C-alpha cells in the first residue's frame, strides 16, 4: 500500500495539516456527523475545502464522484479519501474509522437498551410511536431519489422492474443490484444517453485531473492481499474462540452486504432486514424499524443500522455481551471493505470516471434502488401498521401520512420528526 502523494492541486502547501491536526478534525466529525450523507458531505466541503483549504475543489469532487460509484456509505468513503490525500493509508484508516466509531458505540448501547427494556411501558410506547415515522422516512426517500433519477422511461422501467423482482419474484437483492448494473453497461453501448442524465462526457471532464501516484497492478494486488488477510484473520479467530454460530452467518451476511450497497443504506436495508428477520430470525420486523429509527438519529452513516441487527444476532443466542461481540464483528466486516475500496482504488479515481459504461452502470443501479427502497417501505409498513390479529392500525397509518407530508415539504428534518414520533407514542401510552 502506498503512502500517497499530494499535488499542488490537491493541497495548498501553506495550509497542509499535520496528522495530529487532521486527526482532531476527524474525531470531531465523528461526533457531529448527523443529517445523513448530504449534510455530512456538506460539512466536509465547508471545513476541508472552503475554510481549512486542506484539499482542492477538484480533488474533493473527484473523491465524491468515486465514492458515489462505490458500494458502501459514500460520506464515510469521502472522509477516507480525503484522509488518504492528506496522509496516505494511515490518514484514510483514521478518517474512515473515526467517522463511524462514535455512532457505532452509541448504537451498541441503544441496541442493548432496546433488547432488554424494549417491551416495558414507556420504552415500548416510544418505540411504537416512531415506527410510523420510520415508514414515512423511507417513503420520503423513494420520492426524493425517484424524482432525481427516474426521469426517463429506461430509469422508470428499471425502478419498476427492481420492485417487482423483490416484491413478487423473490429475486435476491445482490442479483437485483448486479443485474441493474449489467443493464446499464449494455444500455451504454447502444443508447449512451438513456440513463446517464447529467453525467455525460462533459460533466465527467470537469472533475478530471492528474492521477494520484500509487497506481499499478502490483500495488493493487498487494493492497488486496493485505485486506483479505485483515478480513479472514479476525473472522477465523472469532469463530475459533466463540463457535461457528452466529458468527459465520453474521460474517457472510454483512460482508456480502458491504459489497452490494450501491445507492446508500436504504438500498441494502431490504436485504439485511429480510435476512435478519425472515432467514435467521435474529429480530422481529418491529425491532428492525426501531433499529432504523435509532440509526437515523445518531451520528455516523445510516448503514450503522447493521450494527443494531448484528447485536440482536448475538443477543438471541447468548445475551448482552455476545450481542456486543457480534455487533463489533458486524461493524468490522461492514466497514473494512469501504476502506479497502478507497485505499486500493483511489489512485485510479480519474480513469474510472472517464468511461461511459461506469457512469451508466451507476445510473442504472441508482434507478433500481428506487424500486428497492419502495420494497423496503412495504416491508416496514406491514410490521408497523398490521397487528398480530391482522387488523390495520389506522392511527399509525394517519401518523405516517402526516410525517410524510412534513418530511416532503422540508419543514421538519428527520431527527425532529423522530422526536415528534416518540412524543406521539408517549401521549398514546398515557392517554389511552
């Protein structure tokens, strides 16, 4: 692995930070990175480019564009990319780790509380109150992403096809994602402009510049082998020390999820939710909604909901401390691939984005993700709105509708909306 090189275009030499200065910022960012990827990316633009001038605008945009093309949380990967530009591999590892560490610790603590006290009085009421809000958040994501990506018949067809494949065809999520990407590559050959709206050659040319040092097949193979060992070694150790299950299933599920999370956390949630609820039985659909709500209101990327699911995998078989272990393993195998893709791929950022097939593959996957998220909304809706007797809880449906209207209008943000849902649940508990 290379220790990076920085060019005058990437860093203003008069403002290049020491590793200590950069580390202090990455630690701070880990604690304040609320608001989802858009807010997190905006924070880094303001601090790293505009105020501190650690990295040039061109390099920042190239890193962002590359992160958007990768599976995994794009904001965390952008942080790792900036860290790589500034201080090489150690910078990437530190920035990427600190981006998720505070939220991970908090998520494990909240998962323990939910598992132990989630069926008791006011705690249960709070969790019940936020369930309709979570459904609204997911549907709002469908609207937000769909309005930007499904602007042509090809994109709309991919969204509908992805939804049908998941909802009615039982097609596994990774197959849907890979299939959409393949369709994008084929479309790029025969209809170059059918999917890549706003990502044509001119747009790509704006963000191209000098390729960073460190590229080459030998370096790529070396980096890949190191990360393979970093994945296999701890995984084998945990299985040897604590038994095959649930660790083997946890490692398989979340490693796979890490490499197919194109389109953000909402895209992979149906896959994780279906596996955690239906395949392995680690948690219920209602508990999955609780985890998503907690992930929406804690710092770090939304994909930290996987840590919540991982905790319940251990909780269901060995209690609290086993839950902590499986949560830590989940976080490790989920975020290690993100760091690998940045460190191994960063030297090739510019060249990757030159190809029309890559841009079209990304656009196709993004369009399919709209259908995937809609499928998730229906899955969560069943858990939130239908009780054990099969009756529809119309008060929850109404609450979800109100929450959706407020979210789409932009008048209320997600954290406040979740808080209002909690108050709604408490009000029902004490009044009724």
